[in-house]
C-alpha cells in the first residue's frame, strides 16, 4: 500500500507542469476523463482478499457532470457492489474509490488470471458556431463587378476530447432569391475519444440556436453510431436577406460518455 501511494505521488508531480491536466500512473493523459484500476496485492491465494483502487481524473478544461464509476465485471472473484458517483468533476480534479474482492475458495487449476473490468460514465457537451452568408441577386452582381466577392468555407468543425462535429454546406449560398433554389446544411458527428457513446439525442429546438429561424432540421432524433461515425443530419436553410446578411448558427452536441479499463489479479492455490 505504501509503495502504491509513493508511486502515485511521484507520477502525479509531472502533471503540475501542465495546465489543466491531472495524472494517475505514468505520463500525462490526453483523454478527457481517465479511469485506472489497480489491485493491491495483484496476486492472492484462494479465499483471500485484495483491495481494488479505481482512480478517476478529469484532464479536460471543462467540468464533467453526473459521473458514475463502477466495477461491472469481477470475473470469478466476489464482493459487494463497487460503485461511486459525483455530481460533477472539475478540470484537473480526481477521486478514488476503494473496494475489496475475494478470491474463490477453490480452483480447478494451480493458478488463474482473473480479469476485473471497470467503467466511468459521465455527461458533457460540445458547442460551436458556424456562419452562413446570403445575398440578393443585385448585391451579388454589384460585388462581383467590383471584384469584392469572396467565399466562406464550405466546412467547419469543432470538437472536445471525445466528440467532433463537422458542418458542411453544399455550396456558398450567395444569391438565395433565385426561384426554387434550395440550400442544405449537413451535420456529421464522430467519436474521436477513448470511450463509447451509445447514442446522441439531438433536439433542434434545444440544440440549434438560430435567431433568424432559417434552419429546419426536422424533429428530434436519437442517433446511434456505426463504428465511430453517427448518421448525417441534413437541415434545409431558408435565408431571406434584404441585401447581404450573415447568419450565425449555434450547435450543441450533448452526450453521455463511457470509458473503461481493466486489471488482472492472479489467484493461486
């Protein structure tokens, strides 16, 4: 136990040199929230106990909410349910949950490598703003003749340590008043982190800020990933500029993230 504490303190001193990070074990983690699992001792005889330490650290620059940490698979070992929860975990903060697991009284082999699996689940969000510019045909012609017409990027992305959201447009809108013309915006979401997202619930009425009401993304939807990518959301845009106007569109992706880790306890008879 003393050796574990000494190693823990030594490795975490490195994190003091890096802003907005915390360290558990060696190195400075780049993931948003990390969970590590350690057994002390890591080898036990049958019918004996070992202590399990779950260390959780927020290495991000934002606060995570509704954190639940638990051992969800004890292998062949037994013990009371091991879990903990926090309403929030601020940047650079960490906490530890200690549990006890007991080896079975008998083994059919001389030794057995028992895997223990744990996870941390938490809520967070990532937000960004993209801009659409539209103009009338007269304004388009005036700027074109004057050589002052320029293009906005057709793609913009924003991310945190877990989720990347990319917004794409089919074309620069410019002359929007043409009869029958339609303009679309496509939202793509990717899991770029070290964990899992079961689904993302996007509610346009809540998650898209559109003061000019030019965005129509349909009804709320529950998006489930295929691998690391979520289904594309397509929204129709209907800007109606008097001359030339820029429209800021805010997008917030709210999600629940699940990070996991494991450790091995050797059981001998």
